[in-house]
């Protein structure tokens, strides 16, 4: 077993060592995470910037206000150069493969007008949220026009409804989901033929109890002048391999900044920790503007408040934080989109007109691999890597929890309790404690019962002897 564990560590080390040959040595930001009590604690840097590309570097001329980014399954990177109304397609060497700016539509040359969203299917079909043209445009991989999906039509939609699509995603069945500007009813859903089928995943109404009280005692005229309670609108979305849709909401006061919607539009996001995925827990809370779903249930949310990327696992636990606002390599001025491919993370900066690529450090690679093994059910192998994580960060609670859960499965309940206590996982600590008590009692029950019976028999004998002595003493007195 020890040989197998060392082989796992060796393989992981070789894998991780290949990550960082292009990674910069300087850290333009500090690494940190949050503990059980909600306090920020320093942590090793998980990712460092490896390279940066601009429009001039790509040979396309400067990008003007790029707003979206998409990393396709074949490694191609699509940049939505919104200010220039075009799509730039880069290969894994960041060489420009194609520029899509004009297309033929109904016999005429057509183009985009301030598009804000981009999505590419596994087959290479390109969907663009052509915002100011009030449509979603579908293109073939070579950029030829397929169709345009206009405003939704239905009796349930108000005559005052304005259609400005901002983001678009497509599931494997061809259903299209659109994030609309000023749309509070949820995602706008179209079927594969482009027909409107309804709204999905409406956010709950947020209200201030004080305002609610004053509304209840105010006149009709006064109420009309007050702020209305309306649901929060989504500002971005992504979809995972299972068809679950992840959404973000920019409001800093909501506890549901991230949602995971099932096909029925119900939020099924798992939150096993003390805090929901809301980014920073300080007074100046995060404001998420983009989300990207990776494998094994890992997802990353981009914060526009401080320019940081928060990475969570499938249980909603924070793994690490990277990036910040600044003027160094690896920092941002106005980050607007995030993507990942393989072991790399890409962040698009609107104001700088550039993409920054990040690669994992030894610490980040270990955390990613340990989390992947755990999600795959390989708990013992994951525990080996979590031990390596603790060598780099003795305060990393997720590592203690991972090791504790592995020991719990192996029946090492006392050791599991120790690690789960250090990881502040009360739920699994209680489970380990219950199993430890049951095992303890099963092991020592015979001894305890033997001692108890022996003591009981001794007590009975002692009482009989004492009674006999008392009776003899009473007889002597009588004589």
C-alpha cells in the first residue's frame, strides 16, 4: 500500500512539474482562502500568469472592448472583439486561425452590432448574442450564416418587453438559453428550432424589511414612489457536461450569487460548507460577472470588485483564489470573462484588450489532482495527495477534511475524528464519533460486562456477609 501511495505522489509530482515550465516566478498577488470562521488566511499561490496576448500580438490589430471568451473542446480559443464587431479564433499556440466579421444574410452582407456573448458547441457551431441587433446569430464553424433568432413571441410576454440578449448557452439537445438585459423572469429559453418555450430559473425577490414595513403603512401614491421589489437578473451563465446550468447574479447582498439549475429550473447547487459561494466574505463583497464550469464539478466565478477568480469544488467549498486588480502581469484593469482548457485558466480584460493565461503551481496542481481523485471516488489516493498539500499549507482545511473522510471510509474512526476536527467538518466528525463509539463498545463490551457482573456479584456477597454479621451480632446482644 505504501509503494502504491508513493507511486501516486511521484506521478502527481511529474505531472505537476510539467505545469510550471512557462510559469512566471514572481507573484503579483497574495494567495488566500477562508477558514471555517469566515476569516481570510494566507495560502500558497495556486496559479501564476504564464503568458499574455493582445490583438496586436495575434496580428489582428487591437481588440476594442472585448466582452467574451470561449475555449472550445478542440483547444481553439474564441475571442468576441465586441467593439470591432468580430470574432477572433486562436489555436493553442495563440496563432490567429480565422476572423469572423461579416457574413451573408438574405443575399446581403451582415455584421454584428456590439455583441456581448459567445458560445461554441462541440460540433463547432458558433452562437453570438448580437445585443444591439436584438438577436442571437448562429454560424457554421467557417463563419457562414445559419440563422438568426429574434425576440421571443408569446401571449405571456408584455408588449413593453425589450429584447437585448447579453449571453447565450446551448445544451446538447440544441436548446438555447439567453441572458437578457433587464430580464428579471430568468433565462429566456428557446427550443432547437428557435421557438420560445418560456423562462427558466427566476431569482427570488430581494427586499429590505424596513422598506417592506413602510410600504405596508403608506398610501398608494407614496408606494408608487418607492423602490419596487423585483427579482435579481442573471448576468451570465455556463453549462456543464450533464446539462446543468450555472448562473451568476451581480448583486453583492445575495446569498445566491451562483446557482446550479436542473432541467426544471430548480437550484440544486450543493453548499456543504458554512458559507455559500459568494466570493469574498469581507464588508466589500464580491460581484460575480462570469462563471465557467470545468470537469469534476469544479467551477470558477470571476469577481469584478477586486478582479479575482474564485474556484469551488462540487460541494461548494472554496479551493483557492487567484488574480486581483492592478497593473502588473497577472493582474487586471477590467476583467469580464473567464475560461479554462486543460490545466490553464484564461481571463479576458476589456479595458486592456488582452487575455492572460494562468498555469498551476505545485500547490495548485496538487489541490486540483487531489480534488479530482476524491470526486472520482478514489479516496485513498486523494488522501495521499492531501498529505502533500498539508506539507505546503498546514492550515488548508480541505486537506484535513479529505484525509478525514478517507480514514472514515477505511474504518480508522479515531484518526478520522482528529483530521475532521482540524478541518472543522462537524457533520462528518459526528459520523466518525458515532462509528467510533459503536466500535469501541463492540470491542470492550465483554470486558465491561464481566467487570460489571463481577462487581454486582461482589456486592451481593458483601451484603449477605454484612447481613449475616448483623444477625449474629443481634443474637449475641439478646443472650
